[in-house]
C-alpha cells in the first residue's frame, strides 16, 4: 500500500516493513474478532486512503473517529500521485503533536503489547517493562512510592544547600502527602533520589526517565500519551542527540515542489539562516 | 503410499503454510536469498521489535495446529512403506552445496521437524537479533521450498513433522545427548568427566585460547572445517556468545562446551525422531556425519553410506539439475529405479562396507547408467537415420506413384491408398521414435546427464 518515493530511503523502507507487519497482525485479529479496531492513526490512514481511492491526485486528510478514541485521536495527511501514496504527516490531535516515523512504529508496537493486557488500564510495572523492552532509546525507572519520605527529605536538603529552586522547596511541605504533590514536584524528587541512591539503574546513551505513579493502575491512553509526549513533545528537544527522529515531511525532497511551492522539512536547516532546525525556529512548511 | 494419504498429508501441509503466510507473507520477497532478507530485517531494529511483538501468537497457533494434526501425520508416515529419511543439520534444509539435490535422488521423502515452533522456544535465551534472523531465514526458506512439499501426485519430497513436545521425549533426548556428548568430550580431552554439568563447570572457567588448545589431546576428533584450531575456537565463541542474551559473559571454554553439546543435542533429537518414525537419518554437514558415525551406535548400513557419499565433492555436479523440474518428473517407479541404479553391487557382507568403497561404487553405477542412457539415445538416432533414408524414399516413391492418371483403373487407387498408408506409417513411427528420444532426454536420467555435462 505504501510506496517508496524517488530513491531508496532506509527509514521509509523500515516504516513500510513495520506497517505491513502491523497490518498482517490487524488482519489476524479481525479473523478472531470482527469488531477489532487497529490503532487510531492507522484508522486515520485507512480513511485517507479510502478517500483517495479512485480520486484525483492530491492530498487527503483522514481523522480517526472522535467517538471511539480509546487510544487517542489522530489525523493523517496522505498524498496521492498516480497509484503511489505517501504519508506527509501523522498528528496526535489531543496533544497537538506531529508524530515522527520512528515514534509511529513505537506506537504500533506498544499498542500490540498493551492489547495483550486486558481492560483499559495497565499496571505501572507492566508499563515500564513494555517501554524498556521495546523502545531502545528510553530507560524508564519506576520510583518506589514507599521511599517517598526519605526521597523528599533528601531532595529538600540538597536544594536548600544549593540555594536553588526555591519555588520547588516551598511546595515540598512536610504536611503534604505524596499524592498531594504536583506531578512535576514528584518527578523532581524522584529524579534526585534515583541519581543519589540508585545510579546503577541509569543506562548510558539512553534517555533515563524516572516515572512516578500514585495510582495502582494507569489508563492505557494516558500511558501512551505520556510516552508520546516524552518522545516528541516539548521535553524531547533536550535529547536531540538521542532522539534523532525523522519526520514524514523530511522524506520529501527539500527541493520538491508541491503545487508550485518548495517543501521544507521539519528537521532541515531553517531558511532564515539561523542555523537552527526548522521545527525549532520559523517552522515554515513551504516557500 | 496411497494417493488418498498423500492428499491428506498435503492438506495438512497447506494449512501449515497458510498459517505461516498469515504471519510472514507480506514481508517475504520470492527469489531473493533468504539469508540476505533475514539480514536486512535484523538490521532494522524497530521493524524487528515490531515483528517480535507481532509473532508472539504464532507459538500458540502452532501448538494448536499440531494438537489437531500431529497424531494423524505420524500415523500416515508410520503406516507408509516408503524410503524416508529424517533431516538433521540446520534448523531447516538450506540448499547450500546442493544438499537437497543430492539427497532427492535416493529417497522417497525427507522428514523435517517443524522449524519455526522449535525456534520460538529459544526466544527467552536468544538476543533479539539472533532470534529474528533465524526465524526469518527459516520461515522464508520454507517458502522457497514450498513446492517440494507437494508431490504433483507422487510422494512429496518434504514432509513436515511435529516437534517433540512431551517431557518424556525431551528427557530421552537430553539423556542420549548427555551420554554420548560426555563420552566424546572425554575422548577429545582425555578426561574422565561423568556428566555434562561437570564439563560445563570446568570449561567455563577457561578463557584462554592457548590453554584450550593444549587441553585438546585428540584434535582429529573435531571437524575444524579447514580452519586452524584458534580460528575455529574464536568463530565458535563469536557465534555462540552473539546468540545468547548474556553471551558477552561466556568464556571461550563455555562456548566450546555449548557447541559440542549443541551438536549432540541436535543429533539426538533427530535420531529420536528417526527411530520413532522408522526412518534413516541424513545430515547436511560433514561434522554431523562424523559425529554420528564415530560416536553414536552406528551400523554401516548401505543406505546411510550411499546417502553420505552423495554429499561428497565427487557429486558436486548434482547441484546443476533443476530441483523443481525433478519434482514434477519424479514418481515412485522412477525413484525405485534410481535407487536400484545407485545401490547396484553394494552389499554389506560381514560389515565390510566403508564410506570410500561405497562412494566409488556409486560413482561407477552412475557412469554405467549414463553409458546405458547414451547408448539408448544413440540407438534411437540410428533408427531415425535409417528410417529417414529408407522409409523416406519409399514414402516419396509411393506419393509419386499416387499421382499416376486415372486411366489405369484400380492401380492408381491402390497405390494412392498404399501411399497414404505408407506416409501415415512413416510419420507415426518417426514420431514415436522421436517421442521416445524426447522422453529419454527429458526424463530423470536425461536431466541428470545434462547436469553432469553442464559447465
């Protein structure tokens, strides 16, 4: 269904292969359960493809159904040229995030894995295992909630000693329970604690993430959204050296003209000459 | 083998391939080397992860498949009076060095344990890369060989058989491997270990090449495949430590122990199958042949020695014949005939048979068969030449005489009829001789003859 563009691109080849494997998986699940629903971005893609079908060349938008968003709501922009189709963009609508090629594959793998766990919720321990087994760039460490008091005290002492992050220190109130702390404060406390007490759990060359959870289980959608946010949301720009993502728009040649305009990839140098990547600078799609 | 039974076996096989194609069909590229395809997929880390996640259900599906079909398949095979061999060597028969071509000449069928379910048992201890590489290589290899699982009316060349699931069977295999493997290690190292654990404990503590080399007192018992001892040990170490998840911690001694017991486990597994199914055992690797002949209880059986001799370099030309064409041509009668040719003058009187003797006899038998084949073709050619010169003249003469004017009453009519009959008879016989010649050339012997003369 997906066709290579002008010359061989290993990223695209890998995505196509992964996508075909996923579609085989979907077909097998449908044989067992006629009501089986694939991942919402795949549904969006199928909708766009179906629209494009016998239609003229051009771009088509597919959006996964808003009333069946158990794993979120996605849109896909597909371009048709003759009998060839190319994905131009995949977007998570809830988080307003564009999904890179590699992260798209991760989402499909994670969705296959969490499907094996029944229900709409997942245990934090299972969630962390699934991420660490399947996303090589991440190392998730689950914070042990039983250690929150010594962790809190340690973090407060370090911050007072270093005389920084006064806002955070103010929030660490001795009357508050672990559950009452804002999630950002819990994350900071957990990180300080892991760095101090469990440095052997950190893995070099990976993005080490300390995961804190106060609930016994987490909704699957929340889990996947959290992962997506970590991988390509705001924090991800600090891990450019590890998260070397390719966007679908990057796979279009930067000199290629679409409707008379030159396409500019998100990871390409910004045309203003700043030296920064387009996505962190002017973020212009066409010239 | 009854044609109904063949059909039943092929129905089960078709269901098996449908199951595999559901999982791997869309990523398989027909005609492209399967090792290259496996390598390509293994290099794509994300696609490999996707595949591993996707095929998790396959193990359960295969288990259910065999639960449904294992007993029937075993029963069909056991109740058939055919010459069968159980394959042992790689996970599935890769046709390196023409193993399939060489073996197909002598057997009715080759039994292969179902490879993918077998490989899936290794997932907990393998690295992702090794696991995916093996699964893809052997799944795709089966796709390449698919046609040979269907006999076009004859017994299929390959029949897939269920792996040994039950604990009793597994224990039996383990016991055989331990007994013969331990004995072998003691012979190689001139030691006196009692069991496998002792050997592993001892060898795991040694990580120095020179020390291991000194320990090997009888190197002639190991097939180093033309390499130096050091190169062989390093290659074994690299391959095995790269396969296991914690392989980086393995010493050179430990990987050697794994190699030896791996070989013995493999042979024991297939030997158990072969005994259970009343079949010969056949190997596509020289080291396995040596281990089997020299370190298991082995009788110099003519069939086993003939099968081994066909794997030798003297029969390399067998790689040249088209396996798919052979698959269409082969039938029970042809196979019996071929076996008789190869087996001629090979008797196991007083256990005097050796591999060398058998090899040279088989070579001689084939030469004789080729001479007969050439002689038969020459005879037909000679008959054709005569027919053309003698009958051709008669026909032409008759045709001419058929044109004699009607005024001579009956004579022209008779001559026309004679002419017509003559022409018909000529054409018929000429065509029959040509057909005979074509059948000879396009038959199995003709195909082998062409393979032998191909440069």
